């Protein structure tokens, strides 16, 4: 199994800033120069990098995803969470960040967000550094 971090979500749809956890794990692994793949092994949760300074941005992203992909829209999938699967495919399952001098390199306003689309649940995020 790859290195992983745990994420506990508290809403059905939610963006959780996992930047500190990713940095902590990169520091623990000890890679000082390279890349880190941050991968979500779930079919109803994704990951993205976006603005973390103004929480209204996450609110707007979630609000628009909910508008684009409503919870009920005559889907076929028996489990009743097709919107969660579709949102996951839109957002994607991994991001890659650069590591320099032991620190993940992000833009001034950027954070790494775990995107829950069928919570609340206990989730995993895999990390692979090279
Ligand atoms: Zn499903």
C-alpha cells in the first residue's frame, strides 16, 4: 500500500484543505527534491488545487457543481449517488505537486483540497513521492 493520509468529512459535499497533512507526510517521508502525486482512491471523491484564501471560492465551486450536476436527475445507477460519481470525474482523482527543499511548492493562494461528493465518510488519500 502507498503512503496515505486519512480525511474525515462532515457533509455530503465538501472541500477539505489537506495541504498541511500533505506537507507533514512529505516531511516525514524525507523527500527534499522531487514530485508528490496526491491520489484519491475513491469513486465519489476527488482532489483539486484552488484558492484557499477566501472560503467563498470553495462555496462557489460546490454551489456551481451542485447546479451543473443535481443530486436527482433521472440517473440509472442503482446506488443513488450518480451525481457524486459525475462530480468526481469532473474534478479528477489526482494532483501532482513539486517538492523543493522539503516543501511542496504552491502558488501564494493555492491549497490542496480533498473534494467529498458523497459524505460524510472516512476517506484515504494516497501519496507517492519520487
Ligand atoms: Zn455509486
